[in-house]
C-alpha cells in the first residue's frame, strides 16, 4: 500500500508541476468561454449585410422586398436581366431574378438566384421565408381577408413547465436549460476521458521507451505501477476541475460587476426582463450540487474504466503510432455514445436512453445527458453499480496485459498476442 501511495505521489507531482499543466489549467476556462461567447458577440455586433439585387420582369406591385438586418434588397426592375447579369453579380452578393409569368401563382416555382459562390443555407432560407410571407399576404389580400385581423388572431404559446415531486410539490422546470446542461456535460465527459486516458497511455509508453520501467518494476508490482498511474491522473483531473470551478466563480463575479455598471437594468423592456428572470429562476431550480456530484462520479468512473484500457494499450506499444490499432476499438462505444447524445436528449426517458445509460462503456456520457431531465434514484444507483463493476473488470483485464507488455520490446503486439497475455497464469 505504501508503494502504491508513493507511485501516486510521484506521478501526481511530476504531472502537476509541469508548465504545460499549469498553462492548460489557466487557459482552458478562457478557451471554453471563448468558444461560446466570442461567436455570439461577433454575431451580435456584426454589421455585415448580404446585398440582393432584384429584377422582377412582372413588376408585381404587391410583391415587395423589404430589407432586414441581415439582407439588403435593391430594386433593379428597370434593368434587362440578360444584359446586366454578369456585371450585377460582380457588384452585389446575389442576383434574384423572377422571369415573366402568366400569374402570381406561378412565381413561387419560377424564382432564380445567382451568385459567384454557393450561398449559405441560412441566407437561402431567409430569402425563401421572406418571399413566402409576401406571397401569402398578397393571396389573402386578393381574397378580401384583413391582414390585421390575422395578425391579431395569431398566438405565441409559451408553456410553463413544472416538475411534480413525490410529495406533490411543484418545482419550476426549463427544458432549454436541461438540454444545454445535458449536451455540454456529455461533451465535457467525452473530451476529458479522451484527454486523461491518452495522458496515461503516453506516460506508460514514455517510461517503457526510456527503459525507466525496468528499474521501477524491480521494486513494485506491475499492477501497482499501473494503478498508481491511473489514480494519479484521476487526481490531476480533479485538481483541474477544482481550479476551473474557482476560476469560473471568479469570472462570474467579475462579469456581474462589469455588467451591473455597464448596463442600465431599467432600460430593459418587459419581455427582456421577464426572460432574464425566467432564466435565473430555471437555473436556480436546477439541482446544481447533485448535477456536479453526478458529473464527478461519472467522470471518475468513465475515466477509470477507459484509463485502465489506455494503460494496457501503452504497455502493449513501443511507440505511440503502434497504439492506433488498439485505440479505435476501445473508443468506439465512447464515440458512439457522443453521437447518440442528441437522440437521448430528445427522449431522455426512452428505451434507448435507458439501456445506453446502463452499459458501462456508454453510461458516463449518456447518463450525464439524462440527469438534468430527472432520473429515478434506482436507475442512477444501478447505472453507477454497473459502471463500478465495469471498471473492476477492465482494470483486471488491463492488469493482465500490462504485467507482460510492459517488459516486451521490439515486437509489435497483435490481438492474438494480447489474448495470450491475458491467459497467462499468475
């Protein structure tokens, strides 16, 4: 036991003292914030508009193209399309052409748009939506239907969601917040398992390549060395989590202080104020402590399960390029669960979500995606228990490979070789 603790201490300190570890710990929160915040700020502050030249050979008086924040329409009906096509495309982003038709009803299927490059899907949809709205209004007007009455009769339903507890109490819910937390949580688990798993593998390969392991193995058992590496990296991960949480709180405090001085709350309209209040209430209603606890449990369980396999891969490889043949099969469940997160979030209580959250190789990502929507306690306990059993099995399996592979040099291991190593008796 003392030897195991010494290995954990040595491995932890060697990784935690590296400049790369300190830099990553400090920069990762800024990087994650940048991923979500910078595109939003750029989109909000962007003044770029797409210019669309319009040539309507029919000159329908009712068909009007009104510019918006993203698109500026320019009426050029007086120009000849064929003669000016090339020159207009050079000046404007797009050229919209409505050829001569017999009636307005034929317009929707006879609209062409030209550009030097392929137009984006969002711009295409905005233009189509604008034309559809204009045509619909024209049809309704011609039938004598008052558009104002239609607008006044339109409704904008917003469901208030509540979660009913065992004692009948109501808790305010928010599907959007649960969706976001589930998706981000699954994504982070996916990234962290890969990141820390490969850290273990590289550490094993490095010691094996430098022949350091031959000295270490003379005083400790191979299994203790493997377990020490896995646990030390887990502690490194938890240390980074703790630092990120602290830095996150500091950033929130700074941001709140900055926003309170820069933004006049009284200038917000009623809708914006209500929306902000609903978001705050929804976030406060979420069981953040239990979500964080569950996240840590599934991160540790998932990492320990996959980390032991990564350690075994490192022991079976002389260099990192040799490890690729083994990495792909063991990470397929991890990649598959990440791909299926969207489906699970759409139906978090369905059969697919249930079974994927019970399989140890997929549960770390899938269960984290389900938890914000509410998971029965017995399902959570069963899933964690199966994850622990899965970790114990992969650790035993990896130990069999590690004890033999760590001292094998110069021979590229195959799956047949790994099976022989597993069958070796103690």
